[in-house]
C-alpha cells in the first residue's frame, strides 16, 4: 500500500547580512465613507506587510471627524529580504517582497450595534513586485489607490488613499 508523505512546514529563509527595509508612508485619504452620527468618520490605517518572512502590522493614529484625513506621522518600516529584486529565481521562490494591505478603519464606531465589518471604511492591496527603481538606489512607488469594500461588507466602495512605498538597501539611512 502507498504511504502518504507528511508535509513539513516551510521554514522562512535565513538571511545573512543586512536586510533591506520597506518604508511605507500613508499620506492622506479622500472621499471616505461616513459612519458617524454626524456624517463623518475617525479614520486610521492598519498597514499589514505579508512577505517571505511572515506578516507584520502597524497602525496610524486616528484623525478625528473627517472624510478627507491627512495622516501625520504615519510612516512605517518593515524588514524585507536583501537583493530579492535582482534574483528572479529567489524572488519566485520567496514570493518577492510580498504585499502591503492597507485597511482604513473608523476608530470610534457610532454605536455598539455597529459590526466590526462596518467600521472598515475600505481595503486595498499593493503588490510590491512592481516597484520601479528610484534615485536613491532603492525601489518605490507613490500613488492614489482606490479603496475596495471589506470582505463581507454590505456597502459600496468609496474613497481613495495616497501611499508611498519604498524598498531601500539595508545599509541606507534614507526614509520616505
């Protein structure tokens, strides 16, 4: 009879030397969906990086009573594998630099009757494989991204978020 081979979990790759850094800056959003009693929101952004070394999340401070927030101090950095972009075989094996998911959330729901799904104002994913070379030796992108409804949401998508993402060499002191 056939023996089934037990699948072993895939270990995260080991990196020797400096890691490159993914810098994400959430700049602003516009035309967000109102959820508060007075037709406003208290938006904040959860930034999740998923890549070959796992999943990490950070959150911006909330901006009170607005549908067009400017996020001050919403800059985050995550470790990514050094040199992944220049080695196509390694990039395919490791999944490249991964993805960023930006989830815009209303921090203060109007009532206890509001579900968690209803406090999510929108979600967008940015694949990091398409970053273009930048002047400082890294790779980056800056753009407005259209928000999509959260999984299970009963409302239409509304709003956009302005984001800058940049991969910088591990020995670089630059930030976005």
